[in-house]
C-alpha cells in the first residue's frame, strides 16, 4: 500500500472515530446559564457594541507586520546556499532596517502607549 494512501486512510479513520466518540460521550443537557447570551452568569449592564480604541487596532497591525517579517526571514539561513548570499543578506538587512525605523517612528509618536 502506498504510504500517502495509508496516511490519508489513517487520518480519516481517526477523525471519524474521534468525532463519533465526541458525539457519543458529550453531555447534552444545557442549563439556563449555558443558554444565556453571556456564559459568565450576570446580565450585561451596558451596550455590547462599544467601539474599540484605535490603539488596539494599531498594536494588532504592528503584531501582524512583525509576524510576517519573521515569515519572510525564515528561509534566510538556507539562502546562504545560494549563488550570491551577500545580496540576500543586504535585502534582509534593508527589510529589518525599514521595519525598525517604522517601529521607532511609532514609538516616538506615542502610538504604542495604552494610556493617554
């Protein structure tokens, strides 16, 4: 039997087995607290539609930006095997420099402060 076919059959059968066990063993008797919109046990006092601060979104975007930077720089150790590793290191250094300058700019402007 082909190894890929074996792994597909094994993962499919394991998934079906675990899903069946979950439906069979799960408790299906929700109480009034579970059926309420908020599971914490108290009634909401204010509106649930309060707007987020723009600073929250700025920090989230900065996190995604630096997370993508790590994904872009992950193949860098293998790039030393290329024909011209100096060019790769120069481009990686330029990318890190731009991101560092952007972070310093946001820091100086006070964009990373939570309290005003």
